[in-house]
């Protein structure tokens, strides 16, 4: 039934509206009596709030209110962003919201913000993550509050957190969490290895750079229901966070997830508690739209990380042991971190005889960090993939063959102690081995090189449900509550069409709100197609069974002897005996109809992961005079399980590569010595532009997941992970320079080349 539907290139179903400007995003809606809010952001990175002078702001024409933390009806405790949307007594990063100015117009709100004066008592700012770990140093937060908050790792990936490190280690109170994964005698195996390589790798804070800044509108319905219209990755997680913040029952909160203008992991209940709190106080609709400067300062970018790594191997190509110490800068986020994910993924998709992997979540006076496409994975892959290239050189082995020899297969146990499910690591490496970039890498001109990077994402899981119903005109409506962040609705349409027997153009997908839609988890962690898509498949199959029952009565043929093809129910082997889906629906959905409505409900609760592996090949030229790295060619091979729509899959792959180029060459959020942001606009923060991104050859590898819809896996995270490592290894191949800090800017490359020349 999937023939002609699954695996066929089709445009996104939302493309015409977006291309023509018909799509309305979260900031476009009209609400009667709307007020506009702007934020007063902290200018200090660490200090106590001694006073907030509101009078001048309240005197600005059009200003309705100036709200501080004590004005919001918060019903929970803690120091995460939901429990403390506005700083209470202590500011812990420059850019933290301190007050909300609400006015009849955006201009009045902006003028009001300028008139608010906040008095701070400065405290020592903690900005160096490794120094912050040392006993006796200043604390990034001095208030003693209960830690609360969600778990980013549970949203993004189904990974265990390892065991707590029970060894005695003297650490400061800034170290909020420690994770350790260990097995075997690492020291002995490294001692017995034919080669051991090590290094310290540093990656910066990175901004998600979505097109649409954070935005939310909140209001109270006459029945006292709080409605929040927002740009979010997850409506149900937002509903839960608002309920936790304001002590409201879930049935009094309705979250409407509007079409999303980009997110990449950055839109999880940052702005909604602010808008909702103001609406609850003022009992009028309130909208908050971040400016780009506010979005840079006050949101939750990917955190900086320091990775100390050592690996060993034998001349026969066997990887022996890996030892890692991974320090994650959580910034001001006390609730959760990615040290659990990154300490798992630093081992890569490889077999190790022994390992000792430690992760540390450290609080500093920087942003409240969040997720960014493959959180914790890109930093891990940069380290391990760089060292594997060095290890291969020390052992005199081909770097791809070294990886291929040690690549995991189904049943191998990862460093978390869990067996790998179906994974296409071997198939992906075999695919890039045959690519022209790799085959011709030894015949390049001087100062050019090709590098390889390899990585995987374990995949996430979360229960989900969906509804499929047939309308009187023979079309189908698919109802989910998933946020379409990457074209998943187009995939849902294909899944439903294939399972039911309709042309895809006759399937419409509706994204429902929390009051009317079936449950779906947040769009993140490469899990929506894998989880919600599976629910859609089952719902469509259930609707098809109802259709066949009705059609069998109309045709007087047993349901088992019927099939549905292109919207026609027909007898197997006798297609002339048939009835259209539309005709069955018309006879059903009417007064006096004698069949059940043609509809189906489906659910999923995946218990196994569906990891996706991806290998990158980067071809670079390095200018020794300027240090500039020019990308001349690029290829990526990725195991996608089954490409439901190859056009969308390739779009995900190219988008991931482009973002990995940003990680590698351009992007970094930097602060001064006091923790104030220096790169707070796109004038200072560089992202890849079209002229800097080469043609990207996309190689789709299909190793079907037994649990995914038609074998599909989640694919959004994997294509970004190994890109920086591939580019770094290409630089090494071009000029013999091993770089261990991102981004690899011309200044850094030029300086490193000069230092090497001086040392020689």
C-alpha cells in the first residue's frame, strides 16, 4: 500500500502558504485589548537587587504597569526559568529579566523600559568554568533555593545518566551535577596500547539563530481559562510548565502552538511564563515579542564545554580504552544539563574494551543554557573524531578503516550499559568510503585536504497519539498536537495516505492545541516522526479497518477480500467491483447513515531507540597567509531508516551541515571579564552565508528501524554532529595543523601556523 507514496519526493504541504506570506506566526495574531510588554534586563552578571524604581516608567504615556517578581502570582519555588521568570533578589547573568513594562503600544513599553532604574549590589562574577569548579571560589548563585526544573535530556534523547561519581573529589558548590561511566581497567589498557593520543578541546556558547525571535501572547477567557498563543517546540510541555509556575490546573490552561519560525532546541518555556504572568495580573491580553538583541541576551543558547580526552589503540586497529573529563558550562541553569548526553556520546559509535567517562555540570554567571540541535553531541564528536584521526596516524592506519573496524552493530553494548538497537554505522562509513572526495584525497594540490567526521544521535522517545478521520468528500484529516518544526506534517500526510490508501494530496494535517488535540511530546531529539508518525500510522490503519467494514456491506464482499487503492475500495483480483472512499463517506456521514464514521485513533509508546549515524567529508583549502579556511566540497552520508520523503530528508541533511559549518568556522558567543555579552547582534555574531556554504552532496543510507513508521528514524540531530570534526581533520590534512578549539577563525589558524613555524 505504500508504493507510490513512501519514498517519493513531494514539496512540503505548508510551502505555498509560507512562500506567499499567507502563514500567520505567533506575533501576527490580533487580540482585542492587546497590551505590549518589554523586558528590563539585568546589566550586571551577578548582584543583589536592592531596588527597582518604577515611578518614572509609570509616568510614561501609555504605560499600564511595571511588574517585578513579587507582582507575579508564582506558586512554585526554585531558581529555574519557569519558577523564576523574573529575578527575585539576585541576578545571575547579564540579560536576565528583572521587570516587565506593559503598555498600550510597543513604543510606550520601550520608553518605559528606558525609564526603569534598578539598583544592584555587585557580587563577584563567575565566568571561567574550570576555575568555577575549584574549592573555595565564589559561587555563581548565593541564594539557597530548592532546585527544580525539567530534564532537557528526557526531552531530547532516551539516554541514561550513568551513575553518580562516588569517588572523593574536592569540588566547589558551583558543580551541580557529576556523572561517571566506567568499566574495565583503563590505565592498564592504555599502558598496553601501541599508541595513545590525548588533547583538550574547547567549544563556545552558540546561539540557535532561528529566524523568528521568542514570542508569546497570553489572555484570560471569560471562563478563566488561561490561553497562551506561542512560538514553541512543545505545547504540552509548555502547558505543564505554566501549571507548575502559577499553580493552575491543566484544564485551565490552553496552549496554542503557532507555526514555528525556527527553534533548533531554543524554544522551551522561556517567554510564556512572562506573558502569562502579566496577563494573570492585569487581566488583559499581553504579548511579548523579543527584539533580536533581547533574544541574544535573555534566551538559552548551547553551552560552552571543555573536554579532556585520551584514547588508545593497537596496531591491528583495535580501539582499547577511552578516558574523558567533560566540563559543561551550564551558565545560570541549575535545573539540568547535558553532561549525561555528552559523556555518553564522546565514546562515539565505537566498541571500547574499557572506558572512564566523567561529566560535570557547572554553574557560572552566563546565560541560562538550553539545547541546540544535537545538544552535547557536536562538542563530543569534535573531540573523539579529532583524536581518532591522530590515533590512526600514529598507528599507520587509514582513518576510515580504523573507524569501520570498530563501528558498532546491533547488539553491541554502549558505554551506558545498553545494547545498541538497529544502527547503520557500518553502512554509512562504507558509503563515504566510495565517495569521490575520499577516493581522491591523496591527489589534491598543496594546502588542500579532505577530512572525515563520524557521529550518531541515539534518538528520543515519548508516548504519542493521533486521530485520522475521513470527511464527506473523501479526504482525510489527520489530527496531532506535534509542532511542525521541520516538515513533519508532510511526513504524517504520506504515512496516513500510504496506510489508508489515499493519494497524499487528499490528506490534510491539523495541529491541535492542548485543549483539543491528542498528546504529543515536544519537537526535539529527533523523535517526532518516530513517535507521532507511528501513532499516525496506527490511526490510519484503524480508520482503514472501519472503512473496509462499511464497504464490505455496500459491496457484499468480506473485508478480507477488499483493498484500498488511490481512494477506491475494490475487490482483490476484481477491481471492477468497487466503491470510492468518497461514496462510502457520503453514505456514512449523513442523517440516517448506517455505518460508523470512518475514523481511527492510534497511539505509540516506543520502548527502543532508533539511532541515526552520519559521516561527513569536508574538502578545504587553507590560506597560510591569512589563516582563512575555504570549503571547496562537502558530502554527508546518513542512515535515515527509511526516507519517507527524500526531498525533506536531504533538506535536513543540508541544514545540519550548514549549521555544523557555523560551529566549525564562525559562531561563538563571547563575554567580557565581568560576564557581559560582547556578541549581541548579527553584526558581531557570524553565521554561515550562502556564499560560504559549498555544494553539499547528500547520500541517503536506509537501514530501516523495526519500530519506526515504514522503517523511518528521527533524522534532525545527526547531520550537525560530526561536521566540525570533519573540517578540523581536513585542515590537518591540508597543512598539518591540529586545532582543538572552535570556531577555527582565520585569526586562530594564522596564529597557530605562526606559532608552529616559530617553534620549528
